[in-house]
């Protein structure tokens, strides 16, 4: 048993009268509340065209179609007053309404897709700029990674433009990019060791290609000139930690790399004896 609209008197069982749907059934069909339908009826936006013998509102097929058109326009952000004017325009027939609503919906979908793409790009930017955690560093560089190395580098190079450039670039590197850099560095070191082991002349074209790969690997972090590369190679020989890394790969590799870098500098008009950090 249902109740009469608003006055609490009993209504006949059932939701469809001989002329259409009762207000409760219509509300359920289009997905709005009975109160919303009462309001739309009251302002003349979407009135029930029929009444039962007991004075219940009854919505026929045309009324339901109008309700659906109201809902589409409302979803598109139109004010109710404007929706009423659009629907009551005598120059616009039902097909014209559907064509207009379809066009507006397609535009809305396109706009929403652009918003989704923008959100995806923002998420990607956040992921890319996320700094490495200590766990990430251990995973990528191994448990031998010492956080003090960063402090030492900052103390030694912190007042240089190259340090600032390096900080800016690494701040934007994702965990996956760090993994790629590590893999490329390991590949380069393996190829350097293989060249030294095979007796490749430091002044040869093969060695020069490896020197360029070495300089390119550094230039991922800051712009490295050939003069700067010479000073870095010499630093590898002077710093026992760097030297130990290269010597573990192949005995004599440190000196071979210094000789190859210096030969590459000479080939490009840079005198290693007057190299400066520029």
C-alpha cells in the first residue's frame, strides 16, 4: 500500500495507471527523487500530463521523454530555467533536441578526457619528481652506498654551477631512471675493462668511442666538457676509492682510462696539461 502524494491518504496499489506511470514509478525510472519531480511539476519544467480518478499525477511516454531531456541538460550544467526555455522552444523539435544534447555530451566527454589526461600527466610528474628513499638507494646502488658521499660531494663541489645543475637534474629523476643510469654505467665499465684487457690503444678510435660514452654518462648530471673530463679522470686515479673500483674491474684500468681521456682531449684541441674546470 502506498500513500497519496503529500496528503497521507492511501493510494491504489500498483505504479502504472491506464494512462502511464505514477510519480513514484516515474522517479524510480529516471533516477531522481519524488520530491524533485514535485518541484519540477510545480515550476512547470516537467509536469505530469495526466491524473488518475483519485487525482494522482500520471506520467505518459512523452512526459518521461521530457524528464530524460531535462536530466541530460541538467547533467550538462544548464540552469533549470534555461532548460525549460530550451525544451519549450517551438522552433526545436525532439530530434533537434537529441542532436543538440548529443553534441553537447560529446563535447563534455572530450573535456573530461582532457581532464583525465591532465591528471595522469600530473601523477606522472609527481612520480618522476619523487626523491629516492634510503630503501630505493640500497636497492639501486647496493648496501655499500654511503650517504656521507653526498655530503662530501656537496662540500667539495657545492659552490660550482655544475653541482647546482646536477641537483636540478637528479631531483627530476625517477627510480626507474636511476636504475637505467646504473645499468648503463655498469655496461660502460664492463666495456672499459674489456678494452683494457684486450690491449686496446688508449689513443685509438675504439678507445675514443668509449671516452665519449664516459663523458655522455657524466653529462646526464651536468654539462661536462673534455677539459673537465680530464680533471675527473685524474681524480679517479688520486682518490683511492675510485681507483679501487676500476682496479677491481681490471688491473691497470684507472691509468688506461686517464690516458684514453687525455688522448681524446688532445684529439679535440684540448691540452690536458692546461685543463681547467670550466
